[in-house]
């Protein structure tokens, strides 16, 4: 199962508007969640962003900003996001920040 490409474009548009990221990668992981009870209610995505907007913010603050940017999609088109949100310096030296965002994942409750 994969979601329509238009959903990925909507996510991309929302994140570009909110953060003007230097790096933005969106991976549709929906096929890996077939059979999962929430899979029928929206897609599962991995999002990697590198943006100045994250400078000086905790991992939790960064995730809240990302969720706020895609909030309209969370009620239907998106079920879950796995977010990696870094500053340009963190992107240049990811091994120093491996625990910063790597395991973060939040699922919309049904």
C-alpha cells in the first residue's frame, strides 16, 4: 500500500513553507505498515529536515514545529511521522547527534 503522490507533495509544500529547509527528504513507508490497524487511516512517512529554524530548539520543540506545519494533514492523509529535524551543523556531523531525533515517532490516535 502506498499513498497518493499528492500527499507527499502536500507534506513537502507545508514543510517548505514553514522551514525553508536546505534538506528535505520524505519517504513513504506505508507499505511497511500494511495490516497495521492505523494503516487504513493515512500514510506512514519518514521525514528528514535540515533547517536554521531548529537552531537552539530541543528535539521535542522541533517535533512540535513539524507537527504544527503538517497539522491539517494529520487528520486524514497522514497517520504517522518519523521525524529527523536538524540544524545545518548537526547534519554535517550526524554521529554527534545520533540520539537527538533518530528514534522519535508519534502516531495519531484513532
